């Protein structure tokens, strides 16, 4: 890794030193992990209740569509 690439990495990490941007990134990580857990729990409950792959696929497709919100 040459000096130019190290400088780019330092500049990218320097953004995390600023308070508002750091809070945004941390909040986004927490929110995204909560969304992921909800999707996994929905799939797990549905597969336990029905044992039908088509219903599981429909629920996953519906939750990932832009019309779900």
C-alpha cells in the first residue's frame, strides 16, 4: 500500500471523528440490524407454522418490496 492509498483511508476514517456523522452511522447500523432480525424472525415463525416454501417466499418478497412501507 503506497502513501496515496493510506491517505485516502485516513480521510475516510476521519469522517467518523465528527459527532453528527458518527451518530448517523451508528444509528444506521443499529436500525439495519433490527430490520434484519425482524425479517429473520418473520421467516422463522412462518416456516414453523406452515411448512410451505411458497408462503415463505411470498412473505420475503413482500417485505423486501418498496410497497411494503
